[in-house]
C-alpha cells in the first residue's frame, strides 16, 4: 500500500486522559492514533510513519516547544498545537517556531476554533492582529472571536475534536500530495518535444502542475543578469479563482531581481524560495507560503524560475519541492537543447555559405591561375605569371575571410580596454595599401573601448580593403571620431541608397570584392553589442558608422 493509500497515523501528546480519549474517538478507526501523556513519552515513540503531530501546550515536566523541536528535527510532517484558551503569546510563539496551525477550544463556548487567516497563523509570524484581515483580538488571558464584518474573514468554528480532525486531514493531504506522475509526464513531453513544440509543451506543463497543486497560477520566468530583470515568458492562471496576495506580488511582467521574493537569499544561490505574501515579514526557508519559486539553471547559470502561486498559504512538503525542482531542471535542459540546436543550425548555415563560395566564387580565380599557367608552360613567357599570382592572392584573401566567417559562432573572444587609434594604425599596416592614403581625426583623445582587439582590427582591415576594392588603390580613407563611435569614409562614388540595406548581406558585392568582408564586419560589430550603419561620406563616397554605445 502506498503512503497516499495507507491509513494516516497521528501522534497526540496531552496530559489530560479525557482529551486523549476524545481524540481517539474522533480519529479512529480511520486513523491510527498513538496517544501519550508527556513529552518524554512522545520523544521515545517511533515516529517514522507518523503523518501528523498534535500536541497540547500544557505538558508536565517539559514545555511544548522542546517537544516540537524534538519531533520535527528530522521530519517535515504537519504539527498542530491543540489547546484550551491559549494566551496570545502562546499563539504568537507557535507560529514563530513554524507550527502549521493552532487550534483551540474556548472554555466558555465549548466550540473549537482556529485563528482567522492572516492572524497569528504561520502566515503572520508576528501575531499582529491589527491587520485588515484580522478579526480576532488576542489579550493576555484568552482568545475571543469578534463578529465578522462584510470585508473580513472570521475564525472558523469547529465541532470539537472533529474540527481538529478536519484540519489534520487537510494538512496531511497537502503533505502527502504526490505530483510524481505529472512530473514524469511533463519530463517525457519536454524531452521528446521538437523545437517548434517546446512552447506549447511548456504551457501544458504549467497548467498540469497548477491543476495538481490546486494553484491559482503557475509561471515561467527567465532571468537576464545584465538587466537584473525576471520576465514572465509563460504563465497559466485560474481565471475562476480570485487572485491572492502572491498573484498581486507578481502582477508585473518584468520584476527587478531586487524586488523578487527571496532572490538574493536563495534563488540566486540555486535554492528554492518558499514565501508567504500574506505578511510583510517573510521567512524564506519556511515550508508554508503562498508562493514557491524553484530555480532553472542552464550551464551553471541562473536562467530563470518556475513559480507556483496559491490563493492562501499552504504547506510545501519536501517531496513536492523536489519534484518541482526536477521539472525546473527539465525545462532548463530543454532550453539548453534548443539553444544548442539553434547554434548547430547557425554553424550549418555558415558551412553551407562556405561550401557555396568554394564551389562557385573560387572557380573564377582558379580558372585564371590555370589558364595563365598553361600559357606560361606553352610559351615560356614568365611575365604571364603576374595575373596568375594576383588571382592566387585573391583566392588566399577569400579563403581567410571565409574561415573567419565560418568560426563566427564565437565572433568575439576575450575583451579588454583597447585604444582605437592604435587598432586603426595596426589595421592600416596590415592591408596592402602602397598608394592609398589614411586620414584620421580625433582618435587619440578617444576613451578606450572594451573589445576583442584582434576582431576589432579585422573590422577596420575589412573596411579598408572594401574601400580599395571598390574605389581603387589610390583611395583616400578617412577615420574620424564621433560622439560614441567612429566613421570610416572614402572618396569614391558612394553606395546607391537602394543598395545600402543589403550591403552587409553575405555574398553582396558592388564589384571587385568577395562579397564577404562587410558580412564579417557586421557579425563582429554586433558580436560586441555595437551597431553599424552605412551612408555617405563628407567626400561623397561611402561611410560606415560604428556606434560603440548604441
């Protein structure tokens, strides 16, 4: 018999024999009840299979607090304090310690009651009864129940120990809740999902979990460390149930991490957060709350959180928290798999680009080399080698650019502060420019930029080669500083406005170039988080503007 089907077991501790008999009569035979008269007898009892502890605060030889600490030291099963006319301090202390509920009998009425929601309960560890939800007044001697108003909840009258049993059954049912079947279904569904099915499967998973947990909402947030925001990507809400405090807490689609419950204390440490939104004072390591957030970790980085919200506080057992954590891990695995597939697709696209250029664009210079070598072989005229050498050099340039483009899965490596004027000088020296002219303006006083120096130099080298290829070897290239970036211009004829939108497309060339250089430039610039645009230079030619701080 599974734990969910087994007869629940109760350990009841009370010095009053009549109370022990009454509890037995109310719980048995559906429950197995072990009733003992002292704290010592309780701690000597084998509690391995106990589903609920009920303890009287009036015990001989020891206090109930010690019994609570001893019984709950190695288990998270529900604990109820059952008393007659407890003092306000007893109620407050009980919920500060973490007792699940306090149920008590008012001696003048014979009715059993429990604190109103939000008053002296585990949702209100301070015991402050001055809140709007509070309708009970706790004095130093007894607990009384005031008349309910239209806008407040009231204490729940319970029928003697039968009321105690009702509450115990509710707590045990919540503790025994097992969502393993749903967890397995969700896990299998996500693992088998195609990339275009993932979003639908996640939405289904959230609804399934919320239904099992009787939650009012279940959401998936992604975390952006740079902006410090948690943004809701997916969410399911029960439209028939009024939103509770936890739903109001997460009403915004974007939440700064500094305002997200328990982020610094636990979520950022890859630990689940249990939070009670019905109080101002939150104990994030408690087991009772209106909100549970479990972290989603991808490649050892916090990627987001799976958040379950309830209309009222509930107990979150260790098993439920662990099962939800497993779902979070599978969602993280699914997202990591989707990212890797997308990266493989990008790499395959680069390989296709590489092979298409190899098979087509290299044919022309290869034919030139072959043709002139054949002429030299036939005529012995070595002067005909010059065009062959030029064609071979063009092939070498094209291959280098293709290899750069093919490895742009990591367009930018490690970055460091670099001086733009130094990078520009090195790039100009790296390009064959015997008759071309470089003019610079305002580069030396520029602040350093955070960049991969090798990649940034490639940007300028390609822009310089582009100018030479399209204007001629006697081109004048001007590099000047702007507010937040640089402009690289030439004195050629410029680029027609109709072609400026496609200038960075792979394979585009206005003639004379490989059609790859500007594609590489855009990839590297955007890999740094910058922006690049094209327009007209002051000399009437083409001008490429790079914004380092877009």
